[in-house]
């Protein structure tokens, strides 16, 4: 039940971003909600970056990488032209 509620809120956050007024009326945002395996991939990447950039000493990246594993979903809003996403495929 809580998972469904959390994902619904994340979806509403994406809808709010989509319907908010845009600069010059241009709608150039992409919204999505990361879940499950996607969150694990982000956490793993954060740990990889921590090791590469900070060694074993940094506690903040480690803490945050572990914390996101507890999330039901992570809303993402990308503004502007982005080469990683093709809007037609959404």
C-alpha cells in the first residue's frame, strides 16, 4: 500500500513539472520515475564514483548511496535539450 502511494506521489510530482509554466512557453522537459533495478544501478554508480573520486574515506556518498536503496521511487525531471533521451521513444 505504501509503495503504491509513494509511486503515485512521484507521478504527481512529474505531472506538476509537466503542467508548470515554462520559459517562453516551451515544453522541453522530460520526467520519469526510477524504481527497483534502476535505483540499484544508481546506488552502485554512486559507490563507484565515491571509490574513484574520494577513496574509502568519504562517508556522505556511501550514506546517500545506501539511503536511496530504501526509496520506492525517485522522480527525475530533466530540463533543456538532453542527448541521453529521445522524446519520441517516451
